[in-house]
C-alpha cells in the first residue's frame, strides 16, 4: 500500500468535500424542544375534489391536514362530520388497542411469549383508517397496525393465540408473535421483511380493478422503510396502472434507533414522495383520528372512482421502543414522548367528545375499565391454549406442513428424521 | 401430484420450437382459466424479447397480458398480491440474470406465504425466465442461477429440455398451487444444441421433442425422463446439457444412461437411484458454476443412497467459478471435450 487512496490535489479555491451524516436533534440526556416542528393550525388545509389531478394539490404533501383544534372542536374542510356513535366506537377501539398492547407487552416480560410490538401513541393511524375503509377492502399492513384487527372485530383471543404460538394459533406457531394473518378480516399475512407488502397491495388492487371488482387495497409501512426498493417499485406500478390502492406511511420519527433523517426527512416530507410519481400525496396529523379518517375516506373515494392511488403520510410519534427487544433510552432523549407537540390521540378524541357534550370523565373511566376487563378475559381464555414454551403447543410434525401444498419426498424423509430424533431423545410429546 | 402424463385431449401434433411450445402452453391455459395473467417487461404488445408471449395480448386483452415497469422486485411483488386476490400470475423475468432484485419477493414472500399464513394465502405464481449461456450474452445474459432457488424452501424449480417437455411442464407449473421458477434454456429455444458451437446450428424440425400436441397436456412436476437407456454410466443433466451429453455419448459410443431431471425441486430421486444402482457410475453435468451448484446436492444424494453400488467417485462437469465470460464463452462452457474427458476418467476408475 503506497499513497492514501482517493486523495487528489485541491481543485482551485474549492474546500475539500465533506460527508453529511444525519444526527437527530436530541440524544439521551438532552432537553427536548419541538418548537421548530412546523404544525399548521387545524382547519387550514384545503380539501381538493377526489377527482382532481395530483399535480394540482402538491402543496398538501408539504403541509398538514388537521381537524381537531386547540379547543377540541372539529374544524375546516376536512372535518368528516362523524356521528357521536362513530366517534365513541373509534375511541373504544383505540382504548382497546392500548389495553391489549399493555397486557401483551407485560405477557412478554413475564416470559409468556418471545416478542411484542406496541403501537402506543399511534393508535389513531390504524383504527381511524379501519373505520374509513369498507370492511371488504384489503389491508396489507406492517407490524404495527393491530388497530385494524381490533376495529374490524377480530377476536382478541385469536390474536393472543398467535402471540403465544399455542394450540389455538391457526398459524401453527410458525410466525413470530404479532405477524398475524387474518384473511376473514381482510388482513394480509404480515412479513417481517420491510415494505414487501407495498407491491403486493398494488398487485391485489390491480387484480381487483382488472376483474371489475369494487374493493380497494390499503397498505402501511414506516417512514424508515420508505427507503426500501419495494416502496418505489410499488409507487411506480401504482401510478402506471392507476391502481386503486392507498399507501400509508406511518412517520413515527424512529426506525428502531435511526431517526427519520436516515430515510430522508431532513430534505423533504414523506408525503412528497408521491409528487415525483404523480400520485396524490397528503400529509396528516396522525394523532388526530378525525384527520386520519378524513384523509383515508378521501383516498378511498379517489381509488374507488378509478382516479388512482394516494399516499398518506401520518405524522406521529412512536412513544415506546420499537419492540420488546430495544430500550429507547439508549438512543433518544427520554423527554421526547411527553414533549411531542401533537399529543395523545386517545386523549384528543376523548376531549373532542367531551367538548361537544357527547362524553364525560365517568363514561371514560367506565370504558377504560370495561376494555381492560375484556382484554383480561381474552388473555385468560387464550392461556387455556398454552403460552410459548410451556406445555401446550402445536404437534411437532406440523413443522413440515404448508411448505408446499403436497409434501415432497425429501420433506417426508426429514419429518421422519425428526420423529426418530424425538423418539430417541426420550421426551414425550403429543403427536395428535 | 399425478404420476402419469396426462394424454392430450386432442391428439393433433405439430412441429414447434421451444418458444412456440411455451407460447402454446400459456395460450391453452389462458383459454381454460380466466384467472391466469401474463406480465413482464416487453411481454405485451411486442410479445417479449424472445417472442414467447407473441399474440397473447391480442387474444386475451391488455388486462390479462401486459407490459410492466422495469422493476423485477415490483413484478414479483405485484404478482404475489395478484395471487392473494385469486389470480394465477405468470410473470416473465426477461433474463434470469435480472432476477436478483426480485429475490426478496421470491424467497421471503412467494416461497413462504403458504407456510407463514397457515395456508390462508398462497402464491400460485409461475416465474418464467430464460437462462443459461451459449448465445454470446456475456455475464448479464448467460447465468444459470437455479442453485439459488433449489436452496430455498417452498419454491419448485423446473427446467425443460425440449419443446414437448417445455409445454407440458409449463402447463403443470401454471396449474400448480405453489410458486414455480421455470427456467428456459435459451440456447435451445430454436434447436437442440449439441455443444459443437463451430458446427451448423440445428433446429427442432428433426428432433422427436419438437413434435408437440397443439392442445392441452401436462407433464407432472417431479418426474425425470430417461432419454437414453444404458449400462455403463449414469449422466444426470437438465436443459441444454441433456443434448450436449447425448452428442458426446453418440460420438464416443459409451453406453451411458442419460437422465433428464426436468424438475430439480421436487427431485425424482427414485429414477436417479435406480439408474445409478444399475450402472454403478454417476456423472453430473450442469452449466452453472461449480461450487455449491445443484450438482453438489446431487452428488451428496447419490453417495447417501448408492454408495455401495458406486464403482467410481461421482464426477461433476460444470461451468467454472467465474462470471460468465463473453469472448471466452466456449472456454467456460462445459462442452463435449470437458464431458468426454470426465467420461473417460469415470469409466477408467
């Protein structure tokens, strides 16, 4: 090795090149001030017609659709004017998700399962979308949209059976906890690989369109995984064929320990990704359930009328760690969650219901107690089917089921090896 | 899986090259099943860079046969979503060398969907892709990546060697409810290449495999074809190399048994085992690079099952562990000389 590689003589008066590596504003121990996060007042965003050309409202990709104002009133052109009953249902579903998350997080800490992911602070993103979509519309979620299942009425016992990988788990314990598959609730099998669901949602939507169906597709990913090639492939396909699909980017600021700057947030918004593709782009206050509902309903109408796809950036905040496997105090300031300027989505919807005279503290307390009881009862029921690693589980030879529709010889041979191995080990196990 | 070849409903046959046979397979299945869609770069109006989809868009319309953006990850991802809806997509990846951007969608999604969803969702795709060299395609139009896919649980890998096989196997692949990688040896699209690149090219008009039923028939996946009976040595091959082996055998007069595998996964182990136990010698021939190639798996299986019948070490004749070269293509290619030398060695041992 001789000269240092890559060093060339200075070029005129230019300074040497320097590499920019993004750095979040706050690290552990730092005082947090989000004053420079631009938050436009509620009710100021214009609402284009769902048939308008995407290029005519690109400003909406850089501002923010907000409905709930500081006085807890629903204001502006995006106010979806939902009935109090619908608002209360949304509130209850969000509260149920929170209680479910709390219970399952604790179950993981108690050693009853290997893994869990909460959606604390982001409940509005999935729950309000589920209310705005038709029940038959197909969802291609990432791993933090448990709110879709709760809002669509999936029994919590079934979700918990999956989390425990127990005898009641219809996925036979084959998937990591929370990687649900619920075809009956229009919920595609979750992959652990990021944003693979994006082109799949487009394919489903294209199929629906080509068959003259009326159902549309919706998909979700985090802001960090917009960097994946699949994201861009999906947007290209969607714009080319005007696929009836809604792309949701849940910008919760953090991808495990990497802040949104590593996905490009220092330079532009995530909604602005839509602009380059000629897709409708909306940027939404993700902690405002009414704004999420309104944007989703707008995008659904656009898709259903053959006017093409929409990308919605939900501006929100991941209040807890990425999963049970990371400790957020190691990489970000502990002051961030409480300083987040868009508040708590459940609290904001509740305050709205109270402000319009349709709710009160006593009813809120009753509801919280009820959902906690429901979750607890579901957990008790699910644990009758076993928890991970203790007693009840799927029969061992289910390991080989479902690799192919029909089992080829080499898998039959390997299954026999496993059975012989188990017999030789002397461990008793239930072969059904 | 049926063990018998379904006889054609209509026994009319005609001469086809492999491209026409592949086209015919899509045509007859699309006519039977409205869920089948064909998609890929240049496959629509133009009919594909190798013309494999010619005429299909005109016949079945743009929503069933369409051009796609140039994103292999998108093509396979979209096909997985279409499969989840209930369609039966037949995406084309223009060259096997371009399949790598789609690997995640194939390996982590299509191949795993049935398993991870407890059978709720499946990926009944057939990914067609021209593969292999011998056409002066250089390193980006010549590769044989079958070993990458045989290593993946949940996907089937099929490689035909004649127009007749190509049509019957492709129909079986399209109707299969699991994802199938269907690699088409592009060197033999137009004729049965015997490895002698410096001799005049042959076409399919005189080869028995060029006589193809015009209607519907299937060749079951997982069944090999003994293309030549013999006693001295078993030659395991697939795709182009079946024809190169046949030429070497004809030229040397060695009484070799040539087994065309046709499907790598699931593999027809019974036919392989019976042949090797009979001949006592086994030679494996593939064009793909050597290290961790499918030949390594075959060699392991043969020694596991036929060790006490073997009279010589298992021989592998393969491409070299280099990128596929352009000007030195025929130095890379496992042609008649390399195969002939290996035959001499295995018969002497």
